[in-house]
C-alpha cells in the first residue's frame, strides 16, 4: 500500500517515487495532471509531502527559487515544523497562505480487528447513499455528491433505536485509492462508534480491492486516536498553500 501511495503522490507532485526515498529534499513545478487525486485543488501555489525521509515540494514557477533555498538543508520532516513564519512571509508576497497541514494514515491489515459493534449498521453503495443527503450533520464523512468526479462510493451508517449515530464514507480520490471520512453525533463520541465504523468501512473497501486511507488535521488528536484504534498507522504528511 505504501508503495502505491508513493507512486500516486509522485504523480500529484510532478515527481518520481524515488524522490521520497532519498535524503535530499526536492523541488518540482506544479503541472496539471488528470491522474492526480481528485481532492487536490488546481489553484495550489505550494504542495509538499513527506513519507519520513525527503520532502518533495511542488510549486508554481515564481516560488521555485525561494523554495529551493528554503528546504535545501532541512530534514524532510522539519519542512512542516514550526516556526513556519519564514515560509508564511514569502507566501504573503504572492497573496497566499498555508491552507492545510495534514497527516495521512494507511491500514495495517493485521491490526483491523473483527467488529462486534454495539449498534446496528447499514452498508450503502453508489446511488443508495443519496438517502443520507437530506441529513447535513455528516460533512466530515460525506461529500454529498453522486454527480461529481470525486464522489461518495461507499457508506456505513450506524443506528440505535432507529436513530443515526454516525456515518463513515469512502470517496474515490482516484479510481483505486479511496479516502475514509468519519462523523458521529456528539453523544456517540465516547462509545467507540467512530472506531467501529472505520473498521467496518475499511474492510468493505479492501473487499472491493481498493486502498483505503485516512486523513486528519495535524492537530486533531481525537481523529488520530480513531485512526490508530481502528488499525491505521501514520505514513505521510502534506502541506498546501493557496492564494487568498
């Protein structure tokens, strides 16, 4: 799975897979690519990723000289570390700001335990997911779309006494790599509903011979706990910057 994600990130960043496995950081030029993940905005000024060794930073041409110098002598992970004020000052000159710093996880098949949930659940696929779109409590899980290129492919809904406790869903970031999203109602957050839903949908994605992955904000401790309790492990980080 890690190899497949490195290949995909290389496409996203106009790089090659081997760039992530070397010691020296790399700067590339952002270019349009129909094979990139569908959740990547076309208007990025900077998109940087690291799997633990070198950082690869894809930039617009006007940012290339600065970025080449900025990350030249850093450890890869330090490119995402505080303080980021020097990077922020340069981005400001181009009318841009850091828009996201995220951590991404992949499942360890050995760690995804069988589920015996304390709730009823329903698995929905494709057009059947539309029945959830009238309920707007689950934007962290659902994209609320069946018409766009990036759409909800699969959803698992948890119920208790007929009431929805939470939803886990998978979107087709590529045809073969699906991102997991999870959202539960507040009263369910302390009862492992999120963890069990992520386990269930991960197994369903794997059954369909797709790769599930899980992303969370750098600072979202609760979401990180869900990922790790569900059998996921941190694999890479991303930083994005956009014009305001």
